[in-house]
C-alpha cells in the first residue's frame, strides 16, 4: 500500500487534515507510529480515535499494546477491561501480554 512508513504517516496526516474525526485513520496513524517506536505519539492517536469511536475494539487493543511498550501495565489493563466487554477474543490477546 505504501512504500514506507514515513509515506504512510504523511498520507494519514493529510487525511486527518481533511477530516480530523476519522477514527480509522487515527488508528492507522497510531500503528505507523508504533512501527517507528514512537509510542507516546501512537497513544495520542489511539486516545483521539477512541474519543471519536469509544467502541473501536482494534484501537483499544492497539492502545493496550502501546501502553505495554512504554511499561504502563495499569493503562494496558484498563484497555483490556474495556476491550473484554467489546471483543473478548481480542481482549485475550492483550491480556496474555500484560506482565
């Protein structure tokens, strides 16, 4: 789809400039940031996506993973608790990674 992560980030940012309330793009941008090790920026995008769509299961999962990457097990556990109600199967994938 994109030749590199930087190109994807640029395209996602352009899409958000046009429509800042596009939760899926915020989720994808967060994932691109995770691939670059930019976890705080990823968490910001996931948080904004969840403000737009609080039941976006994949974003709760991704946020949980990003929190784990920065060593914030408590926040990851909160994402797990929410995700457990929305998508139990996906929640189990996060839970298995929480120390």
